[in-house]
C-alpha cells in the first residue's frame, strides 16, 4: 500500500519481488521437514546443524533483500513534515 503525495514522492509500503526471498528462512518453522537424526555432520544430528545453517541462510537472505531494495541516496533535502501535514486522526 503506497501513496503518491503531491510532491511526487512515494511513501508507505512498496512491494518488491526480492521480498519473497524472506520466505526461505521461514522453512525453519516447519519442524517435520527436518526432525530426523541423520545425516550427521561432525557428530551433530541433522536437526541441530540444519537449524544452525538456517540462521546463516536467514542472515544472508535478509542482507540480499536489503541490498537489492534499498533506495539510492538523493541530493534533495530530507523529507520533513510540517505541522499541517501531520495526521491527528478524526476528532469529531
């Protein structure tokens, strides 16, 4: 849900296909997929080393999404809202 303001800037949530990469670390929540003993890695059961691996995958995927979706810096002045533009709600 993004909105275009009168100055032409887009504010709010923006969808990017890169955000779908953040679904991959959520696989660690489906424990029946990896609730097994083997194969072992350095004597550790699969259940444990898969969780360690998914921590690294989660950090890597978050970093990739950040790098690919961050906006380029602009030379414009920072966006400052005036008192008149602030949303105070509907006080009727």
